[in-house]
C-alpha cells in the first residue's frame, strides 16, 4: 500500500533478483514517459522504491501522482 508522508507517496517493491527488478523498472519507464511524470526512484539489487510528488504543483501529492502509483501497481501485479 502506498503511504503518504512528507508530501510524497512512498512505496517499495521486492523481486526475486536484480533482473526482475530491472525489468519492472523498464516497464514502469514506458508509463512514466507516456505520462511525462518522472518519479524519484531507487534500486538496490532486488528492491525498487518510489517517492512520488508533483514538482510543478509545489512538491505536493496530486492526482497525477495517484494515477502513476496506480499504473505502477498494475505493472507489479502482472
């Protein structure tokens, strides 16, 4: 579940290994480019973590972030 704190939506995802994590990031990157909404994210081996907020709106959580979070969840559930 996404957690909202510090004006950000935050969530981490774990995978079997780095290859799975990287494949997930590649798929998410397609949606990010389509939405033109680029997250802060990190990857360490099998873990990918996101912090979403909208810079143009003053670094707060907006509907754009919620839509991206839902898309990320859909990709993860595949």
